[in-house]
């Protein structure tokens, strides 16, 4: 399983979508991507959502991730932990509750992303910039006293 934690910042929403699809079994034969063009394995009214094209399913997954980041989703937002996201994902729209599935789903997503279960979506998607220690500038030496013209050019020796 690839570790996507070291990818550039711009790829993190894409990597999150891939991790969700992987944890949801999207690439298994008979899985949600195979039978419903549904990489996020979203459910509506107790039934798996079926998309007309796989591109529409991926688009819905990216829109959902963006809603989480914009805190437009009432149940999940950027401050949600991966376990909370798993609980939402497993229970959304009438899926039967199963804490074991929630934990395994969260563990699979976190394993691909290289994050801890207790961390939040925003920790992964908008990491804090590293603190860079900038050395203090060296103290400037005081200017040397100006030399007189006589000291720079001594008089010629007298004969």
C-alpha cells in the first residue's frame, strides 16, 4: 500500500480521494467503482448511489472533500478526526452501523495517507508550515577611525 504523506501539498485532496476509494473497496471486482461508478461508495436513502459515468462519481467525491474543508458539511468538517469521518462514511444515508468496519475503513485511509487516526482532516490537507530558524545577523563592527592624510602618506625621508 503506497504512503501518500510525502506528496506535494497540491496533491493532497487527490490523494485523500484515492485513499477513500481504496478503503471503500473501489478497485475490487464487484466493488462500488465497478458496479456503480461510485469511488467514494456513497449511499442515498439506504442504497448505494449509482452514477451515470465514473467521472461523475469522482467529481462527487471531490466536491464532498471540498465541502468538508469549507465546513459546508454539517456532520464532517476540517476539524473532524479520521475516526469521525469513518463513522460518517459508514453511517451516511442508512448504512447499517458497524464500529469494526468504521475502524478498519479509517485505518485503511490513514495507512495510505501516513497520518494518525486521532489527527484531523485539516492536519493532513493544510499542514502547518515548518518553523524555520533564521540566524540573527552578526553584530556590525564599529567603523574604524579615519586615518589622517599624514599617517597614510608619511613624509619622504630627509637626506
